[in-house]
């Protein structure tokens, strides 16, 4: 009888499954390339938060199968991945292979720590910002960074946002698609959006998972589907909840190509035309507000990037890889060579838009 297939039987293959960074198949363009979607882990912040962690706080862990949890643990603990997540010099070597001049650093979504009380949330975010500032100061031509805010404490988040700009020199912040299950269209977050506009800080939405993922535990759907699904729900609620009507100058990049909404927004527009529920907080079709958003290229399909450029303009699309996660684009320049772009549009996507939105001089 054949041996039953289990995760344990596959364990010897796990290291080979992770994608490797190899020299790009594309030529290096004559302008600066900026990866707007990367993650740098900060162990000092995790040490502050870990004593207060509960599994139900993190949907990506809560709705992961035993196979996924085991694989993720071993994958992150491997020598190469630990270095990629934590070590700047290791990242630079990979960037050189990819043809990437600069990375924009943000915390991995598992390190938002929104469930912390105010005191520990402030300590954790400062530890993260200090580490980011250290890396940027050491390699100013290779890295920029964005803040992590204690979003469950909106007034404190505003203070941290101001500190991130004034004391650390950051020009953006990362946030999840929900805050411990609370949706971002809640008016309590208006103070954050107002401050972001005032300070000219660009938001980068990166979900931590889907809060109701009971049907997503198998097949790694907790990431494969839940990540874009979470962004789709969050941006739709923010649009229909009137966030951009109240804060029209709020600048937001939604990673993973913006989720599913940019590719199926006509249904929401149709509902706006025939249903009163969608007209409570907005006075224009939802797609009018969607057009204000920005999107990265980590979608694995050149045709989808072409759609984003055609629909929203090259000035609304930014190179992003999700480095160093295994769900990232390993050869972003080679991938984007498959997209038919003018040279000026290519320059915007590969770096010009990121430099403009994040004030990278």
C-alpha cells in the first residue's frame, strides 16, 4: 500500500519550494527603480509585543491549517529567510540581482500589533521606527521607510504619525485592511486620515488576512484569496463609507494590485445606480473614488498590470514585490518587461511614482 501523503513526508522538499532571487532577465533601466512593497522584520518590536499575543488576534494564523503553520514556521526559521527578513546587507545583495535601486521598508503585517495597549504599542512602533531609521541612515541610497501606527488608538496614531515624519523622516505609513476586526470606514479613524492629509503622508494598505476566514484554512487560501479579499472589502467600505468624500486628498496605495475591486468595480457602480444602501455617504459612483487610489504590480499577470495602467493611468501604478515573502515577485523588472508601456510610463511605474508619493529625493 502506498504511503499516505502528509506534510511530514514533504518536509524534505520544503526548502526547495521557496522562490530564489536570481539575476534579472531584464536590462537595467537608466533611471532609479524603487520597490514600494517590501517588509523588514524588527525583533525588538516583537519582543515588546509577544507577551501580550493571543492567537485570535491574527486571522492569518487563526485560519491557517496545521500544514501551513508548520511550513511557515520552518520557512521563516531557515537561515536564508531570517537574513532576508532582518538583515539589510542581505537585502542589498538580492536587490542588486533584481535590478532594484531602492526598497521602501515596512513591517511585516504580523508586526502591526494593533492589539497592544497604548503604552506597549508606542514602545513597539518606536522600536520599529528606530530600526528603520538606522537602516536608512546607513544606506540612504538603497532604502526608504514608512511608519507603523498604533491604529487601535487613533489619537496616539496621529502623534506617532507626526513623530514619524518630523523625527524619523518618513513620508508614509503602512496599515492593515482592518484594525483588530474593525473596519476602516469607522469615523473614529477620521483623525488619522485628516492628519495624513495635513502631513502629506501616503498610506500603504497591506492586509494581515481576512477576519472571517473559516472557509479559507485549506490550500493556503488564507493568503492566496484572503489577502486580496481583505483589501477589496476594506477599500470598498472606505469608498462607500465616504472616507474619500470627507478626505479627498488622502493618498493611499493598495498592494497586491488593489485586490479584486479594480477588476470588478462595475458591479459596485451598478449597485450604486439601483440601490439606496450605497448612497448613504457618497454622491458619485464608487469608481470615481476608486480612481483616486494607487496600486502595486505584485499580481503575477502582466495583463493585469496592463489593465491597471489602462484604467487608472501609469501615474497610479507602482512597482511592488512583497519581498522577502514567498508570495512575492522575484524578478520584477523581467515581469514588467512583459507589459507594453511607453518609456515614460515605464519610468513612472518602476520608480517615479514611488519617489513622488513618498518624497524620495
